[in-house]
């Protein structure tokens, strides 16, 4: 019962109870012994009988229900079927899918940008990530893309860390203009989340202009304030984030593409980003951390490596993270 409630009635999880019973039913047949062992069929059959007996005992303890009454769990299970059917339509034709979701009451309006953004952010587990990325990247959906980005909080994250979070929700489209639109708006959102504080040298420069301090004193003060390379905050503007994001995507492809013989080195990567950081160079330690992060763990685009070990590892990690985040919501009938 716990499995049925928490999986079969959950819109974003597989029908684990149904699959488990089907699995037992198939293995309980005598033919299954030909590809397993002689012990498997009777064990599975015993499990099925035990399940039916337990179900029968529970039914006897339940008060009679009117024929016109449908249990809320059955209603939820039926809604899940409708939800899956609507998402399948979206994966074929997004506009028709949104209409189906609206008709079934999963969204109030297919033209409400805010509601669609929340839906894509919270309930897109059954949507094809490639289709979703192409849909969000359309010029006509620019306001929707911005609203979708507004739901992400990138504060305190490096650019590569923020990209990892973003690219778990959809796959980058193939067209260069669409990628540019995705990255450009990501850069704007990233900078907005950081809440940059005025730099000491900016304050000093203002004081110099107002005549409150001498220029030499201002230089000395600003040098004393910034000490220790890694203590210096890295605060790229939107243009710098845009270029850096592109470089991270290219680096990710370069380092993990088996068809590339000579991979990009750290020196190559640093050389490619000269003068990008607000017309200066990014701190060496910052680029080293980005390079090491991408080298150690590929940013796996959803469905990019479907069926491969990389896809399995990433899917498994995402599954564990999702289960940890909702463990408090696990319902038990005991």
C-alpha cells in the first residue's frame, strides 16, 4: 500500500507497485525457470499469493463503501494517467500538449506565462528535455524564458555551478541563435542573483572625484583592502558571464568527446578567456576551479548520453537527490 500511494499515485514517479506485480506474475510461470532457476517460479508465486491474501484481509476490515463512491487514491491514479497522456502530447507537439494540460486542469491557462514557468520548473519530470529546451528558446517565448529563469537562485555560485543546475532542467537546443538566447538570458539572471556590492576602488574613485581623498591615498587604501587572491570576489558582468558560459559549454564538449584527440589544456582555456573579465583577465584560481570541475565531472545534458554509463550515473545521482529532498513527504499507512 505504501508503494502504491508514494509511487503509483505520484505524478512524477513510476508505477512501481504495478510493475512489481507484473514482474512477479511473469516469473511465477514455469517457463521462467528456463532463464532463471527452478526455485524462482515457486518463490514468485508464493509472493503473489501472499499479496492477494494480505489484500483480502485488508478489504474485510474496511467498512462497506457506496458503489457511487470512488476512493481518492483511485481518483489520483486516474489523474496521473491523464497527466502522462498530456505530457506525451507535449513531447510531440508542445502547443497541443499545453492545450491538453489546460483541458485536464493541470494548468489554468496555457497563455499565463507565470503559471507555465512554474509548471516547467516544478513538474517537468515527464517532459522531453530536448523538446522543452527548443520550446523555451523560441523567440516568441522570450518572456516565458525570462520568467522561467526568475525561479532559479544562483546567488553565491560559480558560473559553472549555476550552469549545472540550469542544464538539468532542459537540453540545449541545436541552433546557434537558440543557444545564444538561452545563454544570454542566463547571464542576465546570474548577474542579477549575485547582488554585487560596490567595490572598494569604486568608492575610492568617487571620493577622489569629490576631493575627499588624494589619489595616492586612494590607491594605497584600495590595495590594502584587497589582499589574498582567492579572497577577492569574482564579479563578472553580464557580458563576461555570457562569454564564460559559452566557454564552459565548449570546454565540457571538448574534454568529454571521445572523438577529440587533443583536448583543451588549462593554459589553452585561460588563453581563450583573456580580457573577458570586465576587460581584464579572470583570476587564475577561478578558471582553474572551473576547468577542474568540468574535467572531473561532465555536465551531462538530459538524454544526451541516454543508455550509456554517463547517463546512468547522472540519472542515479538525480534520483537519489530527488528522494532525499522529498523523504519527509513519504506517506505510510502504518
